[in-house]
C-alpha cells in the first residue's frame, strides 16, 4: 500500500477515555474509491476510531491525515466541512424535522453551494423512498427508511470519505440487503467509504480490504476472498 | 390573607385584561430570549435580567444627555448586544460542556456581579429614563382606557415572535438553530457550525432583551440596579412552568405567567397587592406538582428534548 494515494490515513493513532486505552497504535488507510471495512467484537474500538477521525474525541497519539493534511485536533464541524461525512450509529436523524429538512442539514457539510441540487437529486435516485416521503416528519419513517435518510443526508455533503457506523444495526435482513446494495452503488459513484460493521462476513465480501480490531489494536487485514474462509473469519474474532 | 376577600378581587375589567395581555407579551419576549439560549447551550441564563437592566441604564443616560429618542434606543441595543456577546464569550461558551449546576451558578454570579457593578457605578437611587414617557398616556378604544405602551408592547411582541418564527422556519441558520437545540452533537457532525448557531441565539436573545428594556423603562422609568430582576425570576418560573425543552411551550409559559400576574395585579385591591407574589408562586408550585414536565409541553418527562 502506498501512502501517496490514500485519501484518509491513520498513523499510530491512540485514544484513551480517562486512563483506559480504547484504541492503541492503529494505522490504516483508505484510498480514493475504495470501500474499507472495520470489524471486530463489541468494545474493540471501531466506533472510537470513527469518533477520533470526526474530532469527537481527541487522539492521545498518532496522526490523522485527510488528503495528506492533518485533521487531528479539529472540531467536528471543521472535519465535516473538510470532506468527511459520518452516518452515526443509531442513525441520529432529527425526528421532529421533515425528511427534506434533514437533507438540508446535510448540506451544512458541503464545501460550496455549487452542485447541491444535483447531489440532492442523485441521492433521491439512490434512495427513492427518501424522495417519496420528503415532506413527512423523519420520525414517522421506519427504521430502514431512517437509515436510508441518514446515508442520504451524509451523501448530500458530497464528501471525499463517507464513514458509516454500524448502518445495519437493528434492521431486518431485507433492509440490510437494501443498505448493502446502496453501499455498492455508492462505490460505483466514486465515493470512498470506511464501513464499521458487526456483520463481518458481508463486510469482508463487500470491502476492498477489511481491518479487524480487537481490544483497540489491529489484529489482521482481510480481503474479499477471506469472506468464504470460515476458519479465517472465526480466527479474526476469536484468536 | 384576610378572612373575607373584598369583592374587588373579582373586578376584572377590560382594562385589566388588556394590561394582562401586555404584561404577558413582554414576559413572552423574555421567555423566548431565555428559551433560545437554553435550546442551544442548555444554559438557564439567570443574568438575562441584567442585560435588560444595562439596556435600561443606557436609555436613562441617553435621556439625561438629551439624546434624540432614536439614538437612545440605538445605544440601548448596542449596550445589550455587546454585553450579551461578552457574557457568552467570557463565561458561557467556555463552560458549555460543564454540568448544568456549574452553568447555573456561573449565570447567578454574572447576574449579581453586574448588579453590584451597577450599584457601585450608578448608586442605589436610580436614574430616570423619561424619553418615551408619553407612551404612558392612555388611548380610548371602545370606551376602555388603554395605555399606549400596552398596545406598543403587544405589537412589538407579535412582530418579534412572527420574525423569529420566520427566522427559525425559513432560513438556513434557523434550521441549524432548531437542529442544534434537538441534538447539538449530531448537528456539528453534519457540519453545522457551533459558534455560528450559539452566536445567532445569543444575538437574537440580546435583541429581544433590548426590546424588553425599552418597553419596561416606559412602564417603570426609574432604573435601579435591581431593574427587571423580579421580572426575570417570574419569567424563569413561567418558562419552567410552560416547559423548558420546547421554545413554544417556554414562550407560552412566559406569556401565561405574565397574563396571570397581570390579572392578579389588576384584581387585587391596591392595599393588598403584597399578596400577589404569594398567589403567583403558590400557583407555580401547584402547576409544577401537577405537570412537572411543563404545562404546554408534550409528554411529562422533565428530560424530554425538543
């Protein structure tokens, strides 16, 4: 892997809550146009890694680079406006606002107003249900529809990198299919994705490369071919 | 309370009703000012009354220096906005992530500091802000004498509230303020600038405080260091009674407590007006016991968000 074409790069990142280390010496890179997976058991440090990238928690050590420039220590809105969008765990949509207003909020992360309408239309093509229900209160949508809205809201910011924190959590298998199909479509449109997931096999199969975290440390890196290797998948979690 | 209440208790006439609506309107404006800042900072600004006091002193000095009316009002707005932004920058924003108790004590401290500074600088006797005194003259509408300032207060409140609704519902910064009041962290993750949202809320809140200062100095031209202190305490009670976690319920709470206060004030005979606070705050306790989540809020939980 060459660092030169990495759009997002973590170098030796460590994060601690109080005195307890949640992530230790983590290095990973995401290159333009890739889907990169980040899997591991609960408490492995996956969400903490995303929070550190977004500036929600300050890294104790290491460096976080976006397009080769450090974004470490920046506040969340500054990271968002630099081209990183997060689809947070639990979706965090604004239930009392309309679907359209939720999308308009996503525009806050754009680096310029030009092309906003085209991007909104593109996400409407990708998620027709978001367009159909755009006048409704977001709280009236089902869990799966809300997840699509959360991804759509992140995409209208036209990010360089899209971070997703467990987008399939709590969804029915049919809706999970929709979400994973949408991720494949997003890749085809050239959006770079860092995907944190509990559904290990599907993530490994979809991603160009999947990092496995355990106890805050990088345990191994898997490729799509490993998705069918049950022994390796079990080892990723249990070794 | 006397054994038998005089019949005057029930003598609520149109004049009292209009005055009560006028007081409700002023308190609604204060409630919005307090509620807006609470929405984005989760901070109950006890020092809101001292912003109004500062604006009132500005009007009093402008009056003393024989400044034209517009210049006095402009000075009032400038002083209130500057003080509000300074308060935010120096005290509130640095403490934004602290516990509610820390922030409440901070606002108490700011309030009493400003009051003490006013006492030291301007003395206890007060200064007269008389430029707008003519608004105390009555007009007769349908046989009812109504002070002009009451009508002006109602019109200002309606205009301000409509403008605020348009700002919140129709503009991007308004959408960002609403979102930040619902979930500040997620808003920031989407790129909503915390500084801009907080700054906007503080600015709008200051504009409302300045408008209230103008209205209150007409109703009570003697400006003392404790000017608007009692009103702020009553409005804070109203905001909690109405429901803190929604701007609409907080505003209705402010209006309601002003309206009830005006009715009680008008209904009680002058020699028994000392009973007003007891009645009012007794009522506040009663409402809180029955609906602790807020009289006008949805649901009952005190922690329910916007």
